[in-house]
C-alpha cells in the first residue's frame, strides 16, 4: 500500500486544508499529516512518498524511509535536496508554476520603492518631516529579467502594463510572452547596460553561482537598481556590497542572501540604498490553496501508478532527470 507523509512545519494549520482535499479526492491513499519532524519520523515506517517544503526534508527523515520513491516539494527550489544523496529511483516533483503572483508583486514593490525612495518617505514620516522630491516613474524604463520562466512571464506582463520595456536573459528561450527581446547568457552584459532595473530570477544551479558577478555589476549604469528574488548565491554578495558602497549602482532590493537569516553584522542591513526583505517572495496568504491542485493531481497519479503523469518532474543540474 502506498503511504504518503505530508510534513508542514511552518504553517501546520494548513494541514487541515490538505487533509480535507486529499481525503475527498484521493481517499485510497494513506496519508500521515505531520506538524513536526518528530511526528514524521514516528510515522516513517512503510512510507513510500513524502510531501514537504524542500528545506524541511532532512537526511535523518530520508534514512527512515528506505522505501521512498517520490518526493513532492512544496517549493519551487529543490536545491536543499541535492545535497542529500537521494537514490536515483526517487522521483522529485516541485511546486513550480504557482509563485508567479507573489514573486512578481514583490518585484514590483521593490522597483517602485527603490525608484521613489520610499524608505526615505517612511523615515520622514517617523520624524514628522515634510519633504518632497520628483518621483521617478517606472513608465518608459527598461527592466532586464535574468532567467525566463513562469515567474518571469508574470512579472514581464505586469511590467508591460506599466509601460516598461522588458528584456530577458536565457539560453533556453528566445521568445516569451511579455518580453520585447531575450538575449542568450552571453548577452547578459548587454542587458545589464540597458536596464534601469536588473531582476534576478535564475535558479541556483552550479553554472549560475555568482552569475551576477563584479563584472556584471560594473556594466550596470550608476542610476540602475539590482533586485534579487532568486537565491543569494546567484549574486556575488561581496561584490554587490562593494558596488553599493562605492555608489557604482543606485541601489538594490534583496529578498535572498548567501547566508540566511542575513547576519546582523552584514552591511546590507545598514546601507541606505538597500531594501532588505526576509525571503518572503514565494509566500502568500493563500499559499496552501495555490498548492492544492498540484498536490491533488500528483497524489492521484502516484496512487494510480501513472508516474508519467506527475507534474513538475525535476531535471537535475547535471542535465539528468529523475526517472
């Protein structure tokens, strides 16, 4: 009998929502709902499938599930799993495709806040200071999006609605909805030179580590902003701090960092031209409901043994794919 452990530590109240949906839609699947790793470990015997945020899946839990053959990550990024030496027969599916609304809205928030120097307005409000200055518009500006996927398409559509020019960087796509042009990876410098806002949405795979390097930052204009919504290590953080301190770029909006939580002694906390958000880009107040259709579909396919129907099968960074 197939047995699924559904582990949700951060928001255990959503377990009730998953329970109701899976019991209604896939009643023959045995599901254990765990709010802690200890609960998951206690139920691990005989489990063949695991559904959880990728960062909550530990080597200890995997070792307790020798019959495991499917992991449904409740996140788009599955990089925490790649260090766990999973057997090749374990299929990984991700939550790719649901994060477009929240990620793109955070991207817009950071662009608007940086352009209008909104932190300065909030500071003035706290000090009861009435100060006015010309407000920089997004209309007519150019956004360069590094990495062209589902989230980027949603962001591009929002940017076009605001009258922006949208450029992309991708080796796998030459056209996409909402994009005026897409350059290959070798054209990253061209996009960096053209962009008022350079938005990073590329996945963290080995070839993307420090993709936004000191050289790329040097190619950006001094009035341009960097926004990182991807993973911290896609940007050379030390080079970025240096560029910000020297005023080589106008500022940055950062949701992800090389070390998380961001250490209290990081200069990024105190730089006046930086907005720090605590890796909230993928979160939403309806996250569980966004996930439900995917989880139900994949649970139904898994129970039926129709593994080819599993959505969002993960292709590994080495070019391989889970079978």
